[in-house]
C-alpha cells in the first residue's frame, strides 16, 4: 500500500488530487490542511509521498519542503509551483523534491509522479507497494 499525504489549505487543489487518486488500487491518501499539521502527521505515521500545495495557510510549499527535509530527509515529496522550471530548480535545490506539479495538477501529472515514485520504491523497498 502506497501512503500519500496531501498538504493543502486549498480545497480545490486537494479535491483535484483526491479525485484522481481515490480509485487507485494500493493507494491510501490522507490530507493535512496546514504545514505544521502535516509535519506532525509525518512524525506519527510513515508516508511514501508527500504532495504540498504552493501556498499553505501557515507557510509556503517550499518552506514546508525545507522543514520536511529536516524532519525526514528520505521522504519523497512533490510541490505545486507556478515558478518556471529554472526558477523552481533554483529555489528548491538541495531539498530532494521528486517533482514540481502545476498549481492545478491533472491526471497526466499524477500518473507521471506515481510512475517516478514506483520506480524509486522498487529500488529501495522492492515490490511490496504497488499502485495501479
């Protein structure tokens, strides 16, 4: 089972991701409405992936990514961003972000993200987690 945490204070962002992920076999999705609550949830439970919105009600997505990397440097994360590819790369360098998502991610973005994640999980923990 792949466990995903969506961190977003924006209902449309979270609802969009939930609607894409809800029917996937082998995927469990939880949500946090703030960065600090998300960090607390990560301390209490293991997640394979954390997806954060660009702006949260208590910090930006990139600020959350910095705090997340301090709390759990090996966790896979994706951040929504309206920055250009080069600007995002510069702003997020060293944070180990798996993928930048557009502010309104679609199924193609989520599929690509899950494919990247599954490749990483196969190499690190084997075939015990699958999502179809």
